[in-house]
């Protein structure tokens, strides 16, 4: 579990610098408001625009964990 946390923090800090600020900010706000289905859609849009966006994949991985989809979470976190 400690390794996942380190990976998540690293990915967030590295990926946040290279993303569309408006789209990512909106997606993060939805996530923080616990509007997870809406946040998922928003992060998927960010990832579709920039497949190398580590922050989007990080949050998509977290959302997959909330949905109890560990395989999807692992895939997204590896992308991050």
C-alpha cells in the first residue's frame, strides 16, 4: 500500500504541470465534491486530449478503486 501512495503522489506532482488547467481543475473539483461519476467523465476527457496526462490517469485509477475495479485501477495507475 505504501508503494501505491508514493506512486500516486509522484504521478500527481509530475502530471499536474503538463495538463490543461481548466479541464483538470474542473475534474479535480468534481472529485473533491465526491461527484465521482461526473469526475470520471471529466478526467476521461482530459486523458483523451492528452494521453500522457499523469494526473488524469492517477484520478481515474483512484476512481476505479472506489468502484472496486482493481484491474482497471492498476492499468490507470501504471499509465500515471
